[in-house]
C-alpha cells in the first residue's frame, strides 16, 4: 500500500498543537496581568512593538502564527468529520484557507511594521 | 457470602432461525464476587444451554470474552456484577458482525493483525549456536508496554473511526506493529510501514483516545498511534526533502 501524504498537513498540526499548548497559558496569564495593570516593563506595548519590528522576530512570529492557526484548522476539520460533517475535502479546503489567509494577513502587517 | 438476584438482558441471535437479533432476560442469583462471565456461565449451565459466547481463561489474559456491557466494551471476566445497579445489558462487541448471540466474526481483525507482521523480523539472522539476541533494560522499556496486548478487540469496539471506516487498520494492530518496530532486535520496520503509514493505517486515527480508555491491559494504544504518526511524519519529510537518503 502506498505511504500516505497525510504528514504534510499533520506535521504542522502536531507542531502547532505542541506550541499552543505551551503558549496559550502564558498568553492568558500575560493578558490578565496587563488587564490588571501589572504588565512588567519588558512586556509593555512599546517594548513589544520594538521587539516585533526586528526581522528575525518577524519571521518567528509568522511561523508561530502559521503553526497555531494550522493546528486549530486541522483540529476543526477532524471535529467536523467526527460530528458527522463528512464533506471532508470541502471542509479541509475551507479551514486551511482561513489558516493561510490569517498567516498572510499577519505577514503583511508585520512587513509594514517599521522600527520606531 | 452474600447473594443477590441480578437481571441480565442478553442479545440473542441465531442466524439459522432468527430474522433479527433480540434481547432475552435472565434472572440470576449471584454471589457478591461474581463477574458477568460467571453469570453467563451460570445461565448456560442451569437455564439455557443454547447461549453462545467466547471465553477461556477467566483471568483477563486470553482476550476472548470481550463484549458490550451496558454499552461499553469490557472483558466479561473482569467486570463485576456489583458495579451495575440495574438490569445489565450484554451485547456482542460493537463494530463486528454477529456470528451467534455474543460471538462475533473477528476475521477482519485477524487479517489486519497478519498484515502488520507482529513478530520478530531479525535485523541480522544468526545461527542458534551464536547465542541469544541481547537487549538492555532501556531497550526493553521502549516497547514493553505494547507487548501487554491480549488481542481482545475492545479498542476496535470503542474506536469511532473504525466504526465509520472499516478499512482502518485500527488500534491494536498498529500498536503491535509499533511494538516490533521499537524492538532493538527487529529490522522489519520498512515492511510494516507499508501498512501502517498508509492512509488506512495510522492516518485514519483522529486521536479520540477511546481505545486507551477501554484497554483492559493499559497498553495505551492511543500513545502508540501518536508515536507512529510522529515517526511516519519524520520519515515523510526526510524522504521528500532529502531524496538522496532514499535507498
Ligand atoms: S490494545 Fe488493549 S483493548 Fe486493544 S486488543 Fe490489545 S489489550 Fe485489547
Ligand atoms: S475469559 Fe480470558 S480474557 Fe476473559
């Protein structure tokens, strides 16, 4: 039997899932802290913005955003299937397109982000 | 020893005389420490000798007494009557055709098991005189858990994907392939990958984890499948980005 090509979509899904499992709690914590007015200086808006304007950081952010969106998209695809929505090709095309669109939008925004 | 009466509702089906499967009620006076299998044996010996089901060891090692007990895949010899308050519904394992009463047709599983070559394919053949294949405790640990499978098929009855896609190789067969792939003495991985890295192999798994929940031997087949996915993904990316590695 032929080896499946599923790893193309599963690889980023697994990587994104692992990543978000670590990142999401940190993000929730930081958002809460910021909301309560306790954001450490290092994580203040100006500092973060300057950080994100760096070329390598931009690349890193795009990768992180892509993997996270892709992982969510893939999870949604499988969930749809398990819930009885069996038009898999359509669902897959749709959710992956949203993940890619989100990544492109983030990349476009980051490209326009210049150091202050 | 305390005794009490338990009601069992058992699925009956004899393809030679019944058009449809139906349920039959039995009242059994049972002892506190009885398992469902004891009740079935009691029925067969004293009430209804025509009741058919599989069993052998009565100690959760042979894997033949798997059935649905109140809708959940269980070993009848490991499921205590006292854990069920009301009428206990006993049905044949889900996702398998019924041969008669609680006996299912398991040809599909046996064929899949055969396909994954669940035996040692030695890395290097050596004559018996050359001695045993040695292994360190660390090497043993990599696969030991997956050797505990008793082929009871509870994981197949629990797996929603197997229910939808009967071609799916399924939890136990893939876990057993993985068991041998992880064995330092074995060299058969490439052969097994042809089955388990195919679409109908590990890739039909959506990681619901139901297999690991019902496995009576704590094999954790879901973990084996995730490991197979990771390894197969690494294989795929290596094969497609570094073609010179392909033999
Ligand atoms: S993996 Fe567990 S549930 Fe599945 S056949 Fe083996 S022992 Fe039974
Ligand atoms: S009778 Fe052997 S596992 Fe139950």
